[in-house]
C-alpha cells in the first residue's frame, strides 16, 4: 500500500472510531459497567449510515412514521457499520502482520550479510 492509501483506509477510520468511543463512552455506562452493545452501535453509525440513506424514502407519511423510519435506518446502518469496521480492523491487523514479518526477514538478511562481511574481513577468505 502507498502512503495515501494507508492514511485514508487505515489511519483515518481508526482515529474516527477512537474519537467516537471517547465521546460516547459516558453515555454507554450502565452504572459502573460498560454496555458494549451501545458502544458498538454508536461506533458503527459513521461506517454504515451512508449505505442506509440509499434506501427509498416513502411519501405521504406522517412525522411519527418518518421519525421511526429514520431511527430504523440508523439502527440498521450502525449494524452494517459494525461489520465494515470489523472488516477494516482485520485488514489493518493483516497489513501490520505482513509488514512486521517482512521487516523481521529483512533484518535477519541484513544481519546475516554483516556477519559474512565481518568474517571476510577477519579471515580474508571467501565465506558463503
């Protein structure tokens, strides 16, 4: 991934999720216990709500029905957003794991090259 893709696909969604968690954390407290379901619903809204507003809005309905439909869209959008957020976090974990393993392999190769170079200097022989 390039730098721009890392920023737009990994860092910005993670920061958005963290900021939302910090903001809604007090609302999700049930006494001394954190209600994870509420927290996940709040965090999922920005990731899934754009999918929900593509649905058809009915005409000639009252205010109550429209408000109920809006709440239903928010709930379903947040459930979709939880899935999208989980998928993105798994992608982030995969990318970090892949880059970490390739970095460790790169370090091992460089250390091996340094050992071979030092043996050549010390003995004057060609070491493979």
